[in-house]
C-alpha cells in the first residue's frame, strides 16, 4: 500500500527527515514512536502534502502511484487520511456541509455520482455512532467550541465517513482522558479491515493497549533506528528511549 524509500525532507533550511524507509501493507497497523523532535509529525505532514515541508530526496509510492508528484487533495481523494494532533476550528462551516463537500469531492475524483441527501444522512448516523458523537455536533461549525475529546472523536468520525485506505493518527491520544481515549480507539478498531491500514504516531503505550500494532518503529533524528513487534512498545514504556538511542549512536561510530 505505502512504500517509503530514503525519504529526506526539510523545513526551511533545516533537514528533519534523514532517510526514512518504511513499508506498510494492507491490513497492517504500524506504530511510530520516538522522542520529541525526532521527525514523527514531519513524516506525516510530508506524506499528506503539507506545503511547509520540502522533500529533497527519496521516493514514496501509495497504491502504486508516485505520491510525491500528487497535490494534497489528490492524496486525500486516493484514500490517505491524517488525524491532526491539534485539530483546527473552521468557523462558519457546519460539520454537515463540510463532510458532504468532502465526500462528494472524493466521489467526483473517483468518477462516482454525488451522494444523495438521504444516503448521506444514513451514512452520518451510522458512522457517528461508531465514536459516540452527538447528533447536535453536525449543525455546529467544524470543531468550534468542541472539547479536546470531542475534536479527536470528530477526527475519527471524518475518517469513517471518508472510508480511507491509509489513516495516519498523529498523537490522537494527546490530551485525552481514559474514557475519550477508549472511545476513539474503539472507533479506529471498528474501521479496521484487511484492505485498510493505520499508522499510529504516539509517545505512550496506553494508546497501543487499545489499538494493537503489528509493527513498532522508533524514529530518532530523522531516521527509523529500530523496528520490532508490539513488545518493543512495552520495553520503551519500561526503559524509555535512552538505551536505544545509545545503542544506535554507538553503532554509528
């Protein structure tokens, strides 16, 4: 589904990613962990086409296409989704209009007819129930006045509505209490299929207690320095990152 080869990227003149290699297959859940400033959010922003980041080297293939040659909206229409660490508010745009427009733009890209109003409302109800999002939120402006937990639930609701192939969750657990975390994670798990994949970016094992990863990667200084099974996240929870960083730096000498 997603293949990243030797990806380098800058913010301004500063190099952040220094050679990322990653393979994500359909049906897999990958966890990306690492200390602050290691490049986790930069990687997610580069993948979705954020204009503030410049790719200087490398190749990314998504569903058989050269991802880096595509504008951000086409990456989304093809099936890539990013759940933001800090979801933004969009005053004056209701959730209903926002979601209807997003879905119909994707359908247009795929050569499909727009979703009828009745089918759209049926879809909203079904997907809203996944993350226990109250119906009243559909008439409010996007994220305006939402609590932190409501914003994160709204992100997973959008992911469900768009039925994306690859979802990148950038520190979705940030700022969530245990009940909101469980609801968000349950929504993600219910959306998992053999044809869809998830990249979970997190600092903490607690999210991975709910969203079980198949593979865990540690990102440090713009590179993936270790890849292992879910037991790696448990070891990091117990020991922190220092031992692993020391091993990596010693091997680079």
